[in-house]
C-alpha cells in the first residue's frame, strides 16, 4: 500500500490544494508535500486527522482495492485547476492522479505577458504542443519559439521556462514523465 499515493488521490478528488489540506489539518503545506512524495510518514493521529478532512474512513482507506481495473475515462469535473495571477497562467491537471503515472499531461493557458514556473533541472523528458498562440521556451540560455500546431520536446536537464510570446492568450498541452510540475 502506498499511503502517500492514496492521500494525494483523496486530496485531488476533494479539490483541495496541499495548502488548503494543511490549513484544515493544522499541518504545513511542506509537510503535506513531503507526505505526497513519500519523503515523510504521518503519525496515526495525523493520518486520521487528514482522513477526516478528506472524508475517508480509516477502514475504507486501508482496504486494498488495487485489483480494480485501470481508469480510462476522466470527465472534466475531475480536473484540478490552479490559477497564478502573479505569473498570469492557468493550469489544468487533465488526469486526476497523473502525478502517480508515468506521464503527467496538463493544459496551460498563458495570459498576455504570462509565464509558467521557472524549473530547475530534472530527470524528466518534456513534450509541449501549442494549441493556440505563440510561446517561447528558454532552456538554459537558448530560446525556442513555437506557434499553434507546433511542438517542443526536450530533456529537462537544464533550467527551463515557458512564456507567452503572443499578444493573445496562448494555450499548450504540457506532458512530462518523472513529474516535476
């Protein structure tokens, strides 16, 4: 059983951010993040507090139903949306438990002048497909520009940043393996 995986799945189903879960359980966002990345383990009391907030009974949580079929269909209402007004982007997690899968696909909308997060190097491979507008991808000191219908594919072993290069909203499908989003 992977407690960290189940906690994250329940949190996403509940539509809570790590910060919101932390506030409701008097835990820090950092602690919740560590739990979900299997870096830290909760005490029984803390786990029960988290389960209470997430609406799960301990018996249901510990029932191991890993024999169920792999989920195929993900309706729109299961998507998690995050808005960053400062950096002017909107992030849609298209697959509710994608962080536990081999790939993590997201839809990113960049407002005029918007940019996604500045990422440190990782072991991930990253694919970006531009649905609308024009974006600039900076990898290290190199810039790449892509417009609607074009793709970018790279090894994320250097710092990288995605920015809107259009005078309109730009939208991309962003897919990573070894999730770092």
